[in-house]
C-alpha cells in the first residue's frame, strides 16, 4: 500500500482550503432526494410508501403516550365503566369535561389526517407513475390507499360530522381549510371504495396483512348502513359471505388446539390470528411481530382490558391469566351479569370471559388453590373482575408488559353477519335477519333466535356478545344513533353530562387557531 508523505498531506490540505473559499461550496447539491416524486416510480418505492402508510394506520390504536386513549371508544358507552383511569379517557364518561382542548380528540383528528395525506401521496403517485410500471399494479396499490383513505374519512365523519375534505397531498403549510358537508364526504368515501373494490386482490391471492376486496366491501357495507342505504349494504355484505374467501371458525385449530379451550378462543391466540395461520374468518388484521425490527408497537390493549389481579395478596403474575394488565376499564354490570342470561354461549365460556380466579401463590399457603372471594370496593373494579381474554398475552422477555404484541383484528366474518342482519332489519326482513344472526349463535352453541326477536337493539346486544374487546363501541353506537338510549338504559351510573350536543366530538382548538385564512368552525356545544 502506498504511503502519502508529509508533502502529499500538505497539498491535500491546501486543496481543501482553496476549495472551501469558493462561493459555491455551501450550495446544496444533494446526490439523491427521498420524495414522493422520486420514490414513487417503481414497485419498490410504492411498497416502501405502503409500509409507511400501514405504520401510520397502526398508530390509531397502538399508542403508549395516552394509555387511556383506547378507553375513549369504550367508556361512556353501554359496555364499560372506568377502572384505573389515566386521563385521556375521562371526558368520555364525564362529558361535562369534554371541550375543544380535549387530548384524545386531538390525537385521533391528527391521526386521521396524517393517514389521509399518506394515502393522497400514493394515489397521486400511482396516477403519475411511468408506463414501465404495470397498470394492474398501479391500480391495486392505489386501491389499497383508497381503502385506507375511505376508512379514515368514515372515522372522521362518524365522530365529527362535517370535516375538511382533502383530495390531494398537502406539501406546504396551509391555513385555509374549511369543512365539507357530511353528505359530500360520504359520496367521496363511497366513490373511493367502489373504485377500489374491482382493483383489489381476493383474500386467497393477497399477501398477508394487505387490504383485499372483501375488506373494502365490508367497509362499504358499513358506510351504506350509516348513510341509510340498507339495500345496498345488504348486497355488499352478502358478496363477502358468499364469495368463497372466508368461513366461520367452527372447529379447534392452531398452536394450542390440543390444550383446553374452544374454537372461538382459538382465533385470539398468537400464532392463530392470521389467515395463513388457519384463521379463515379474518378479513383485515393489523399485524405485529415480536423480535422483528419495527414489527411491534406500544399497543396497550392488554393493560386496558386485563385487570391487575397480581396486586391481590396471594396472586402471582402469570401467563394463564393474561399477563400484566392494569384494568384501565372494567366491563359494565350489563355485560357482566345480564348480557349472557339467555342460556349457554361459547362466547361466555371460561376461555373467553374470565370470571373465576384462584389464589396461585404457593408462598401464601393458607389461600393457595382456593377461589378468590370476598373482595369489595375498588378491588372488584381494578383487580378481580370479569374480563375478555381476547387480549391475554405474555412476553417472557417483558414481564412488565410494556406493549401488546398481538395482531389487531380489524374485520372478521363474524361482524359481517351482524352488519348483514342490521341491513335486513332496516328493510323489515326479520326472517332473513334471524337466519344471519343464527349463523353466529349456532357457531356459539347458543339458543337460536326467531324473526320476532329481530330488532336493532337485539343486534347491538349480539355485537357485544360477539365483538367485545374488538369493536370500537363508540363508533358503532354513534353510527346507529343509539348511544344516549343504550347508556341511559344499560350503563347510566358512571356516565354524566351526555346530551345530544356531546355526541359529536370537538374540532381540536389548535386546528381552529392555526387556520387563520379561513373559518374552520366548531361543533355545537363546544
């Protein structure tokens, strides 16, 4: 290897010094740029953009900064009461505290528009992509982005009503947003989904975790229900059911199929949650993967739903009880004591709702093996209380239980039947609705229902039996216009200040204040 002598070093230093004196030395001349215009030119760029979009979408229900955020979708409804609250969820059962400075509303509003802007970039990029990229691929990637955009706008109008409609990427600061009437936003959502559906893969052809035709059809069916187009909803939902891509789980399967359990609980076990792991019911799931860089988030579902049983003298933290929960909320008395009163129901089995606890600490021999009884007061809210096992999860490398490593089931076929029954009831097709509901009740080994029992109220009860811990209950009750009625009848004690003026959420005050070039406006009551 040649050596550079002192003279060489001196010449090199002089050259560097001389070059530093040139006026263009500080001119920016980047060798590469990472922008939508330069990246969205081939499939690698689009796949990177889609991964980024999926990451943003996942943040909707996987934040750690506001653990109470998940509670805003359950508390102040019919299914839950406060547990060890953290803060962000409090105005959602004490509605007198809900105002334009609300933290949870601001987080969700921001999440939705970040999602929409990412979608707009992909959709615009696909339209402008070079002809060297296959048209079928461009249509499909644009279709996935349209699904996510429709999902975000559906979320926004359900919670806020009229909202700004942004159809193209925002690349420079803007302060001139105005709110678009909800009817126009609904039309935009429906157009996104009807455009996307024929472009998307069937579930049997799609890669794991990607948006499929069935997911877009199910979302469209839900939108049609919200916009009082029940007949159109029925058509979409029937196509999901009859399309041959999905089937209800009716037999044990997966990694713990030889252990005690049942086939309903099998769907919520890590290793069983995905389609390629045997879950034929899954339509859309947000995947998480332990020990993969970027594969997990700080999801708090276990901390929210599983109580802090280990704080009771004689109880140890164990995998079989769900890991380390904090009991941020508790199932309402209506769910605990009345929802399953009509006889046996697999969804109420000990594998799906934990109701009995036994002292498991051998260091306390006087109690070991006995049933935990006699607790009163807050102990029956925070520590020993019935809970859904859907979020049970234990990571032996993280006994503190910081995050949740389970996938998030966003859509499954069980809900499709419930949405279909709702569409049929709205059309007076109560016999058809009973057939749809009995698909689920037969699977759950529960007593079949009759056409005479088919009302929207019964279907909302059945949704709680089937989807507790999965659905965002506030969205369902707002969509169906039943929040005040069901809270008043079924869960009034912990809820105060709920009026029609508190149904829609406040537009974040920061968004209003920063929008100096136009009037954004505020929802009535704030």
